[in-house]
C-alpha cells in the first residue's frame, strides 16, 4: 500500500520546506564530515611520520655498521619506548628480511614498496580491533663519512593505532546529527510562516470566488505587493469586473426581453379576444352553409389560426409571470381522481380509447393548486397524444411523503439528442419544421408549475418503446396557500 500523501497545500509546503532543509543539512554535514575527517587523519598521519623520522634520526647513529639481530631488536624497543604514549609498535627489516620487533602484521604490499629504500610509504588499514596506520620508513646513514645519506638497507615499519582519531570522528558524526535534528525541528517554524504567507492570498481568492459564485459580483480583493500572487489577484479583480459588467448587461437584456414579451402579449390579448368572438360567429355561418365554400374554408382557417395565436399569447403571459416571480400557488385539498378526470373531460379525451387511467383505489386527497396541476396534466397528455401514440396511460401512486404521476404513450419515444431539451422553450426536434400544433411552451410551463409545487418533472424512454413523463410532488407543500 502506498503511503498517503498530504492533500492540503499547507502540509505540502511544510513537508517540502522541511525536506529541503533536511537535504541542505545532510549535504552540509556530509561535506563538513568529509573535510574534518580528512583533516584529522592527515594531521595524525603527518605527525606520526614526523615523530618517527625524528626518533629514527636520533637513535640510528648508535647502531653499529653491521648491526646484529639483537642490535635491531634493541633499536625497535627504543623506538617503541620513545612513543609509548601513542601505543606505537615498530619492527626493523634488513634487506627485505624478516621483521624484528613488535610490529608483525605489516602487509606485503607496504614491504614491497619500501624495497627501493629511498622513500617513506604508509597506508591505513582496518582491523577487527580498530583502524591502524602502517608506516614504512628507510634508515639512511647520517654521519658515516662519505656514506652519509645513502640507504643503510634497514627499513623501520611502524603500526600506529588510530583509535583516538576514530573516536574524534565518531564524536564529530554525533555532533552533526545532534545539530541537524534541532535544525529540522526549527525549520518547521519558518515553513509554517512561509506557508501562511503564501496561502493567505490563496484563501482570500477562494473566499472571493465563493462570493462571486453566490452572486456577489462586486467582490474585489486588495492587491498587495508586486509578486506573482499580486498579479494573480489583479487578474482576478479584472475577471470579476468583466463578469459584473456582462452580468448587468445580460440582466438588462433579459429583463427587456421579458418586458417586451409581456407587453406584446398584453397588447395582443384584447384584440385577439375580439377576433375570437368574431371568428366564433363566423364559424357558425361557415358550418351552417350560409357562406360560399371558398369563403367558409378561409373563415375556418382564420378561426383556427386565431385560436392558436390566442393560446400562444396566454402561454407567453404565463411564462412572463413565472419569469417575473409573480406566479403563486393557491393550494386546496382536492381528490386526485377528480383532478385527473376533470382534465380529461375539459379536453374531450375519451377513456379508454385515447387515455387510460390507473389511479389508487382509495382516491387520496392531495394539497395542490388544482388549476396548475390541470395545466401540467393537459400539457403532458396533449404532448403524448400529439407526438406519441394513443392510448396514453396516466398512472399515479401515492405515499405519505409524495405523489408520483406517470404519463406514458405508445409512440416511438424521444430521440436521445432531443431528450435533454424537451423542456426548453420553443425547442423543435426538427429544425426544418417551421410550425407545430402548439406554442412550443407547453412542457416549459408544465415544468415551471411543477417547480412551483417544489416537485420535479422528468422525461425518459420506456424499454419497450414510448416516452414517459414523471411528475413527483410532495404531499406537504412548503409554500403558503396565499401570497
């Protein structure tokens, strides 16, 4: 399982800051350790070689020209005694022969390197009981007349323990870790401070964005500083100002369009009422045969178009009331069966040829605005008969919390690309269809009436074909009976 990464920006900033501080401290401690370690070992090595050279130069003149093994053993013992404080062990080899003395673990590589007899060699070796410095130093004649300065064939090997230096290095490592831990802990403080400085403008931007989302388009932020966050804040203010201007412009245009539709509808209502009265009278003459055939056909056509125009004006006025927020509910306790059958009777829809009703046998009482529910049912059933196929089934189920009414037809259903737009105003599934039997507002008005009851209206296709519209209404409306 992968470890859970911090999700918030603050913990991420703190973690990143601490990681950078830890990496910096680690690199600094490593470089310091390497430099200090090298300096300590170099100083110890140089000091040991220098001391050994001084002691050899001091004791070598006492050796005979052809020293015996006993002389060499005494010489090695004197060298050991001269550096007793360091715990050094020495041994002497003559002409590459065996070692004589207390140092017996000198490597063959070091012995081979000193065979030339003209240079000092050394190496650091790690043993099970600690680290050691091995030195191989030739002994030269110093006061033997014309032989002075020439190799004597003797090589002194010294083994110097480095336990003290290793202890110093361990103490250095401990000190480095002891200093790094508090540094990391202290690094959290500036990390939190930096995160706060960085996140404060971000939080302000988030709060301002939430205010704009809720509708407060006049929200602005103070631009502080000249960094990238200040530039972002200025860009945000510019965006908010543009949104406010566009919103005001759109609101003015929308209000103008609504007012225009309402005014036009209101102005058309009176002459259309007069025209409808006249066309009703002419319809009787046209159907009675008192008018010539061509004139009767023209009268009936004008009468039909006048009724359509009057219906469209009524729908536009109803939509205008919804847009203006002037539509209110007049709630009453009514019988579900009465509401449904009244809708069918007023429109002349026959049962069961055109409409089949499946209502609860107990005929529940519902608290609704009967006129608006009648409009909803009439639009849904009329739409099903016009665009689907008869018979249309009206099925209702009631619970203590809600009332669900399904209006389904036996048609081909609604195309998938049309389904999301069936409640849009004036939407036409076929762009080439210039005219339709209705105003194009019926389903939109039905949706608004259902919303006014705090309910929902949805459209879907049945698995076996046909469309179904589902109205869901709460049994306890939240709006008062009267405004």
